């Protein structure tokens, strides 16, 4: 039986392979009545929990309020790929915002992966961490683009990238689809739900409090903001808004600056260990270079976890497997008889610039969102930077918040069709190999 899920459900984790293999199944209490804290954090995904851990380590009292469960959103459903950098490459960032900003963002771009590895080690988080990622190219043009990225990245101190010739592709993935690629030795993969649950437990070990099933219904700004949930409230010195694509209408002033976009993932049944090791010999995660890309990897129990697809506006396709399975079979025809055990969907937040958006809603209410599908490392970095800003070290926060963020053209009504037209055009270019 395949378990499928919708992104909008508000009743516990999506029925994913991650939820089935979560190591910590404790349900945290609902917030009842009013509590006080130095910092109230809205949303227990990577961003919120990363900020909470940074602050708890610095000695702040933190309360995290989560509408559903820890890792309910994209953080507990994603491909688990540790991809360094941002959703736009550093050349584009330099072209748009200047060399100085690119250098500053470049200097931070490997930090998210380091934060993950440091915390996994420090708190003994069991989340199946494996090193190494492979970017797969379908065309010579994509190979040339990767080579340009590699050269540019090297200038920013990233020496973990290495080009892979067509003859060497089989060392990483046995599929006839690719003409070459690039490896990132500083990439890797994790069980994302166990990573966020492990960090949440670390927050609690430092006296942080996390409330689940506690949707925030309003934020009253002021000298000591009041965050109200359905049955309680938090009075705090600072509020960090980390609801990302699931924030809904809570704070329309930032909601309109990002668009929820869904992506779909499925997990096969456990595959004969010899076969899965033959298909992915190095156990690197793989993402291809198309605009609407496929991403996949082995799991610790020898399943293939395969993602792709896209739903602008956060729409879920009716039959998730029917979208993803044909892509998997194009990559690995030998899996035709393998069953699909789980299929699920999740929403990430897209910004028009494809660059995360951070800022202040008032002197003491800060937000971060919009990792644009490339958030496992970035959210860890930006959560830490939110924590630093609260602690009075806002230099890095100010770099991010100075980047212009534009609303989607077409307003609420037409932003989805306009974006779809753009994506269709880029998808067509990929299909034509242009
Ligand atoms: C299917 C999928 C695959 C992906 N694969 C990858 C990948 O392999 N590599 C990669 O780098 N990135 C990937 N991403 C992107 C990455 O997962 C996200 O960028 C990242 O997890 C976002 O984390 P977050 O904490 O900002 O948001 P989320 O994890 O979505 O957390 C937001 C939380 O806020 C809560 N919330 C919202 N509103 C309220 C409220 N009013 N009150 C209380 N709580 C609230 C939500 O319930 C949710 O738990 C993927 C995304 C998806 C959807």
C-alpha cells in the first residue's frame, strides 16, 4: 500500500517514510494559558529550531510554538540533500547585488552544512548523515555551466567541487541519462525529520520549551510583543517568524513576498542491497541540472527516495506516484518491478529573486523565509543569524535584510499563472536541450 498525503493537512506529520522512521515520536504539549520568554519563535522547522538552538546555547529563554508537529512543514518532508550555497549561484548574486555582497554571502555559503555537522556531532543526533553530493548533467551546456560554477565557487573558498567526466559518472550513479557532472564533497544527505527532532531535543535539553498543535493566530507588536495561539499566549522580548510556506495569512505584509510551491517525494520498498549499491555506488545524493529537477538518494534501509515535480501556489497533484515514478524509471529502468511504499508532498517558499528574504516587521519582530527549494543548509544558517541578531550581533542579518525583495508580478490572483508560464519556458528549454 502506498501512503500519500496532502500538504495542507493539519493533523500530524505527512505519512512519509520519514514519519514512519522517526526516532522521537513524543508529542509535545499544546500551549495553554500565558507564558513568558525572552524569545518566542513561530514555527518548528529547520529555521525556527536552528534559531531556538542558537539562542538557547547563548542562555536565552525560548518558547517555540508550532501549529502542528515539529518538522511538520518542508523540514520533515524534503529530499534530505545537503546542498551548499543558495538557490541562485554566486555569479548571479554578484551581477545583481555587486561583488561586495556576493563576497559576503559567499563567505557564509558553506556554513549551513557545517552547522548541521557540528550539531549532529555535539548533540549525538542520529539522522543517517552521509557525505557527498553529485550534480548530474544531461547536456554539454549544463556541464559547461557547472564548470563555470565550480571555478567561481573556488574563488569563494569552496574546494570540495570536482568535475566528473562521462566515463566517471558510473562511479556515482548508474544511469545512461547523463553526459557528466560535478561532485560536492561537502554535500551529503540526512534524514531531515530526525535532524530537526534531534535539534528540538537539544533545545529542550537547554531548557527551551516547544509547544505543538499551537497555531499562532495573532502577533501584537509593541515593546513586549504578545503572540496569541488558539488556547494560549506568549509574552516575549523578541518574536521570530519562521512559518515559511505554511504561514498562511498570519502576517500578510510578508506572506505576499513569497509563494508556496509544492514538490513531491516518494520512497520505494527496500531494494535488494546489491542492486541499490550498484545504482548509487558512492551513496552520494543526486540532483540533476534541469530547471524542474529530479533529486534522489539511498536511504539507510536501502530504499530509493526520489523527488521532483512542482506545484506553484502549493497545489498537490492528485496522484503523486503517477508524477514521480515515470521519472524514476527514466533514470533507473531496472526498478520497474519495485513497489512504492510512500509518496508525499510538501511546500517550500519561493521568492521572486530566489534569494531568501529576512527582515524586521518592527524593532523586535524579525522574520526569515523563502529558501526557494534549497533550504536544508540555508535555513540552518539563517536560523543562526536570526539568533545572532536577537543577541545584538545583527551585522550578518543586516546584509541579508538589505537585499531587495520584490513582490511577485500579477498580485495574489495572477502570480501563480505568471510564474507557471516562466517555469514552462525554462522547462521547455531543458527538454529541447537548449
Ligand atoms: C518536498 C520538498 C523537498 C525538498 N528537498 C530539499 C532538499 O533535498 N534539499 C534542500 O536543500 N532543500 C529542500 N527543500 C527545501 C527545504 O526543505 C526548505 O527550504 C526548508 O525545510 C524550510 O524550512 P523552514 O523551517 O523555513 O520551513 P518549514 O519546515 O516549512 O517550517 C515552517 C513551520 O512553521 C509552522 N507554522 C506556520 N504557520 C504557523 C503558525 N501560524 N503558528 C505556528 N506554527 C506555524 C508550520 O507548521 C511548519 O512546521 C525541499 C522542500 C520540499 C517541500
